[in-house]
C-alpha cells in the first residue's frame, strides 16, 4: 500500500499558524487545586475511603457462591505452607520458630484490609529473614552474652538474655521499617521501584538465596562454625564448615539427606502433575509432622544429639514497645530491608495483576505492607513480605480474593493457640532442608545469564555485579553497590549514545541511518545528524565532537584558518592603502612640474614623457585595487562552507591575494565543489528536555558553523522542547524560529528550494511530494 500527503513546507512559525497553536486546555491554578483537594463531598469521601481501605470496595460486592469455595481451598493450602515456612524462616532472623508464626498471622490480616492485590500471600520470606538475621548477628552476637559456666573455668551463652535482646532488635527494626514504608506511601514514592531494574532484583534475590543456603549448612551437618558478620562472612562460613566436615554428626546428616530426598521428589511430582492433582501434596507439612513423630518416639535428641526446635509457647503474647535507644542504630538497616521487602512485594503483585487483568496501586501496596509491619512489630512479628511459592499456590488453587488470607489467618491463629507446642521435638535439620528446597525458584534465575548474554550485555553486567556484591558484601552493602552500579550504567549509556548520519530513502519522506540501511542515500551538500539520546550537560561536548567527526568537519581548524587569512588580508590591504597613498603623493608632486595647457606628445621631452607614462601606470594600479573589490575590503567573499579541507585555503590557485600578481577575484566553485557540504540539519527529535548547557551548545553550533558559511537548521523538536528553548532565550533576530522545521523532510525541501539544487537522481523526484 502507498500513501501520499501534499502540504506546504512547515517551519515552527508556520506550524503554529496552520495548527492554531494556543492554550486550548485550561489547567487549574495552584489555589484551585488546593481548594479541590480540601473540598468535602460524599462522593469524594467515598473515593478516599475506597483508596485507603480497598477492602470496603471489593468485600461488599463479594460473590459468595462463585468465589468462596475456591478461597477456602486456597486459604487452607496457604496455611499448609505458612506453618512450616514460619517455623523454618524465623531461625534465619535469629529468633525462635514461634515468631515466624506471628509473622504469618498479623501482617496477613492487615494486608487483607489495606492491600490491592487479590493473590499476594504476605508473611515470612527467606530473603528478608536473612537480612534481619544479619542485623541481629551484628548487633547481638553470642559473644556479648557469655557468662561463667557452673563448676568450670569455661563460659556459656546466656540464651534467655540473648533471645530477649534479639527480639527487641527485630521488633525495633520491623517497626522502623514499617514507618519508612508508610512515609514513602504518603509522599507517593511508590514509583521508585522503577529505578530497581528487573535484572538487578533477580540477581539480588539469587544472591540472597546463596546466603540463605550458607546459613543452613550448620543445622544440616550438625557442626558449629564460627559466627561471622560483615563483608566476606559467607566465604568465611563456608571455609569453616568445610574444615569441620570430619566432625559432622551422622544422625543429623541422615535426617538431612532423607528430608531432602523426600521434599525434592514430591515437589517434582507436584510440578509434573499440577494439572491433574486437585491440590498440591502438602509435603512440607507432612515432613514436619512425620519428622516430629519420629524424633519424639525415637528420642533423637537424647540418644543421638540431634538438635530440635525446643520450647514453643502456646497462646498470644501481649504487645510491648522495644527500647527507644535501638532505633538510631537501625535507621539504615531498616530502610534497606524495607525497600527490598517492597520491591519483592510489588514485583509479585504486578506480575499476577498483569496475568489476571487487574490493577494494583504502588503507593497503597507500600502503605499496606508498612502498616502490617508496624502493627506486627509491637506483637513480636518480624519483617514480612510476599512469597513467590505461596502466591503461586494461592492463585493456582482457585483463590480469587484476599478472603483466602482471612481463612489462612484463622487456621494460623488455631495453630498458634493450640498446635504450635506439638512441634517442639522437630529436628532443626528438617527446617533447614525445607528452607533450601524452597529456594529452587530463586536458583532457577541463573538461567537469566545465557539469555542476557544474547540480548543485553549491560544488563548481564548488572546481574553479575549485583549477585557478587550481595554474596561477598552481604545484603545491606550489596544493595548499595548494586544500585550505585546500575546508576553508573545509566550514566554511561547517556554518555555513549549512538550518533548517526541520515540518508534519504528514494520515493519516501524517510531518513534513516546510512550505516544501517543500504537504500538510505545522502543528499549532496546536506548532512543530517542525529543522536540516539537526549542532549544535556554530561554529553553536550561529545555531541559537538561527534557532529564534526560524522560530518568530516574540523570547525576549530576552519575558524582558525579563516581568522588567520582575514588577518593576513587586512594587513595586505593596509599595505596596499599605504602604497596607494604614497603613489598618489608622488603623482601629485610629479604632475606639478608638467606643462599646462594644450600640448601633444611631441611637445614633451624624453624625460617628461617617461615620467608621465610611469605615473599613469600608478593610477591604473590604484584603480585595480580600489574598484575591483566586491566587498569593500579589496577581496571577494569566500564561502568557507566549501573549504572541506582546511589545507586548500592556502593552496587554492583561484584565490589570489593583492600583490600576488593575479587578478583580485575568486572563481566560482566547480561542480565538484558544489557537492561539498553547505548545510547541516540537526534532527533533535530524540531530545526530551533542554537544560542551559544544551541551549548554549546549540547556540554555539549556529554561531561557529555559521561563521564559516554553513547553514544550520533544526528539525523534529517536540512541543515541550520548543517551549523550553523559548524560555531559555534561544531564538533571536539572528537565530529565528524559521531555522526550526517540523520534520527533517521539511528542512531538506527548504534547503533545496533555497539552494535551487536539482542534482537528485530521477527516482528521487518524489521527495517533493508530501
């Protein structure tokens, strides 16, 4: 199919007239917006309540017969995962397993009220658990709680004091983390998640999975490595565990191997037959139940030294506030954990919302998680976030709304009140294997590497740097390094854009990169230059350098040569003027001795005749200097845009200076010279904003290139960019808006009309049809 458009050539001024530019949509003033914000009405109050409490919107419309059966099944399935994961992940945070149950109850209820995702399952998660555990190990290591052992010279850890101190640290961290999230939500900072790229988040969670696995080596092998914190702590732990492998407890290792085999096998069955099974086999819960029974009746702890969970108190605990002195020590850690928690939350929420065609609110998600953490923090819960495995189960088992979360919370409450104490004899090795097996999804993210290698090397580099930083520097410093490196890559991408010269595709109004498209041909005498990114203060100088390189123009050399020749011509002119004055005086003096009145050459003697001939030649010389000039300076006007090679300025035989023995004129350019550059068109369609440096850079291009007789035009500017240029005072009498064209094609047609060029190929004649 073909299409033809016929219209006049439009520069920016003409466009304003044709399209009737003006303010056609009136925006409210600041005062009007403030009044509207504080305006009270029933409909506005309703919208505000729906925004703050999303449950008020969807719960009254809940279709019981359609949704309730699926939500009940989904809630029960989620509880089956919440219970083992709560017990398993709490030790990662340096806490007793019962606190993992609290984290699977309080934040879940709060999220049901304030959350906007229908399928997100909030609770314990390995990544946030290990981040909290790193803070606990740094601030409350075992070495701070050593007391003398009874009857010996050794020392033991005062576990009751240590556990209470760690609990206060975790509570303060969780509360402060929630406060950060609420504040960010109030100020609508939910958008900041877009600054954390997907490769960085996936690499960070993969690195976290490695650290989680390293932390589980101790209970899986039954060894006691040293406790390390800070950078390279994971490396030191692995080295220490390898050193202690000869001391591995064989019964613990057997429990670990059997648990791993059963968990992996049944999970693979769930995966292979997920379309045929009505519900996934709750293998974690079954392993916990049978493991507890075997450990209890087999007396694994007393006979074989297998570590077990220990005391799990039944019932709810009263809320209390942690020490105020802890908050100042946890300010940075709480922010890091809060950001990671939110990133994981919103990533999962958006994934499932896109899959099932509904919308989530970034800032409201921050609010929901923040309130859940603040509320749960006072009830001995710890940092909660969404889990991929639980969210997948909630969606795949028929869950439609957060009613599934309510069902899960009710079952979790029963477990906290009555069931929790039944798992006191559960081996910790089983909990460790549950943690490791559930990290399979994160380790599968290593398949990103070959894909990124094929598609985007920069994203691959971000992935690798983030992963290595998280593993070697721990999660807090690793996050800072990852974000910093990602920002550096963005800066380098804008610092190293792709610059191209555009050519015309015959028979169209398309202008494409001549290095990429074979049919794109340069128009004789015109260079069309484009940058792939916006121009601003960091790359403005590079833009000018690339322009000269791509166009084959050394503007500095041309300016220097022109100014030098102008100075030489001025000096030569001054010499000629002095010489002319001197000859005029000599002529005047000589003519005073000539005879007066009518005479013939016969009346002159030989000396008078020779003097008159010589002085007459002086008058002819003076005439040739003063009257044959074309610009009042004794020389013709040089078109410096044709001087492609600066060296030709001093060697061109057609340019004759006074006193060189030639005529003081400049020959017209030959046909070959006419094909050299006389016009440069800057395609600025990629510019999205204009700063002061950009405005000044463009002004300098017009000034310097114009000084050597290049014609410069702009094309393709967006309306917002034109407005910013006007505000910056870019346009003036010497640089009118007629230099700015709507498209590159308009600029080219204008130049061709102005230059009266007809050297396009016959099949290029359609260029004038629009």
